[in-house]
């Protein structure tokens, strides 16, 4: 089936979460990298827990709660100003170097693009705009609209309804293996950007395709749509 629109995960795919480490290390020398790693892990865990327990809070709140936990676990006590600086860093994430050229190639070919993310609308608008990628996307789709985080089927259904397409006509691009697995199980085509050389998740599904960089995506997509015809 020919792919008619491409969806991108934001955090970890287009935007480098580890770039928060510079701020964290300045505030907490020697512990910044560890803080960010634990913060990100707990952020994801809380998103899944809140979805499973039907206890939704938006991603800004989830991120703040995860920061509180990570700081406490490491014996850190950020003051309100430090907490604010760390939170704002989520709106100023650095883009991965391969993001802009890959998106530019797809836009030049007339492919509709959108972001599909756990982030709130405000978080996404700020972060995608700060990264200089805002003009590449037709829409920034937030799971806030359904109050369920990825990998809930309702989160991926947002894209189906937005584009009015069958799931198999849409491609989700993510560097998060769990996200690629969830989207594949839902019925989307998927391209896993496996920058770290991680193994495939053992959940009974595999991504449609994978690469080590976003720059691999346009090459694969052109060949895929050419083979599909129509």
C-alpha cells in the first residue's frame, strides 16, 4: 500500500532529549547526565502508568512529576528556579543534525508531514519552533486530544482521523523502539530510526523498515512508494 503521509515522533526522534544534559550538568555538576537519563525513563513510565490506570495528566505535568522523582532518587533538591530552568529546557531541545535535511527532502517531494507526540500542544509548538522545524509540518498532533499516551491505539488513531487515510497508508517514524512497536501493532507502517543499534523489541511485531539515521528515510520511502505504485 502506498504511503500517503508521514508522522514523526518528536522526543528522541527529531529532538535530542540528551541536550538537556548541558543545563542539568551546569546546575548539578557530576550528576546532570544521570539526572536526565532517570528523568526521561520515569517520564515514559508515568505516561504508560497513567494511561493504564486511566489517570491522565498532560505531558507537562508528567514531566514535572518525573523530575521530582528523579531528583529525589539522586538526593538532589532543585529550588523553584532550577526546576523551572530544567522544565523550560524541554521547549528548547536541540534537533538531531539529520532532522532538517531529511524533512526538507520529503517536503520537496510533496509528502504531507505531521508530528504525532505525547507532548502537549504548547510544548510541541515551542520545541518544534525553537528547533527551526515548524514550517515542515502540516500538523502537530498531541495525544492530549484523547487523553491517552502512546502506545494506546487511540493515540495512533489521531493520525488516521486527521489524514482520513487507512492506517496502512500512513508511516510513523520513531527512534523509540516501543513506539515503533506500538504503531506497528496498531496497523501503521513504521520506520524505526535505530541510532543506537538496539535490538528489536520482543513484543510479537517488527517495524516495516529501519535505518540508522533519518537520512535513510527518504531513500527507503521513495523505493517503497515506487514499488507500491498508485
